[in-house]
C-alpha cells in the first residue's frame, strides 16, 4: 500500500511538471538574486549563505504544500482513502514521501551548486547537503499537517504558512547553525544529532497528526 501510494502520487506529479519545477525554480532564483543585490564580496556572501539557503528551502517547500492533498480532495479520492480498509496513516506517509522525492530531494541535489554561487567552501557545501538531507523531510512532514487541516479551504496556502512556519523555526535554526559551524571549522555533530532526533520525532508523530487533520477537514 505504501509503495503503491508513492508510485501513484509520483505519476500524477510528473503529469503536472509545473508543480514539480516551480519550487525548484523558486529556490534557485531566490538564492541567485542575492549575489546581484548584495554584491560580489565573497566574505559577505559566505556569511549570509546558511540563512539564505535555509530560508529559500523553507519557502520553496511551503510553495508546494497546498497541492499535497488538493487534487485528491477535488476529485473525491481523499474521501475514498478515508473509508478504505487500508490505514490512512500509510496513505499519508506515502504521499509525504512522494512530496519529498519530487520537491525536497531536488533542492538537496542542486544546493551544492548554489552554495558555490554564494562562495561557500567545501566544508560548508558538505554541511549544506547534510542539513538539507535531514531537514527537508521534516519540512515536508510538518507541512503535511498544515495541508491536511486546510485542504477544504480556499486560499489554504496562506493558512498553511501561518500554521506551520512557527514549527519550522527549530529546523531553520539547527540547519543554519550546522552550516555556520562547518564554515568556521567546528564540530557540528551536536546540531546533526538534534536534527536526526527531530526527524525521528516528526516521522513518528506527523503522519498521525496529518491523518487526524484530514478526518477533521472532511467532516466539516
């Protein structure tokens, strides 16, 4: 059931390439504009790089969250999932994994190039990869909770942002701190372990909260 949900969701996503490419283009454009606006100073760019990359990743993820359950809600598939004998948590988990594969993973893969644009050194590039690899799944999982609560509402994207951004703050702080510590030549094992713990906590709780949010939204 889990694999079937992932495959189905990815097939639907690939039929709508704009929904796949918009977050990636947004991520690239936001970061590419900073060297133009701030100037070519390598020291300045490297200093702001951790925050810029993480804020751009956070906003790019939010950009794609509204559509996570929207098509299923519009065509009635979400109601069928709710009454299906298969556990709703498995369906939700499959859709979140699909969302990360289609949205979060491309951000991770393109981040080293963008790090070089911001004059980040090799240690910082590795830290960017590690922090985004651990952090973007958390963004998708938490975003799914907000998407489930607003799936039946018009202009739910704004409400998702209001609900979820406060929950994103710890991930943003840890991810930015991890990269900054790496750039300074320090040991970032502490931040990495905290992010791993946060990922484990989110994996264990977010699908349950998302399934509950869907039930609440469909019962209105």
